């Protein structure tokens, strides 16, 4: 590392397994909040299937957008 790079942060891709796991966890949390909000408005039922489906869709969208 040279003196020119001393104050700069170097970003890496990271371990893809960790990135995918974080994506899955955060998407699941967000999906739970969204489905809960929609169930509060009586638009959808708050079920495991709805939360899991929303989480998978969010995970897939995030994966496609970040690649």
C-alpha cells in the first residue's frame, strides 16, 4: 500500500456466500414488514407462504440488480 492510498478505503466483492446470506436475511425481514403492513390493511393474509414468496422475489430482484 503506497502513501497515496493511505486514507482511502478499498472495497472488495466479499465472500459470495456471506453476501447471499445477508441478502436473504435482509430480504426476509423486509418482506415480513411489507406483508405485515399489507395484512394490517386487510389486503393480504399474513402467512408463511406469502412472506417466503415475497422474500424470494426480493432476493432475486436484488441479485439481478447487483450483478
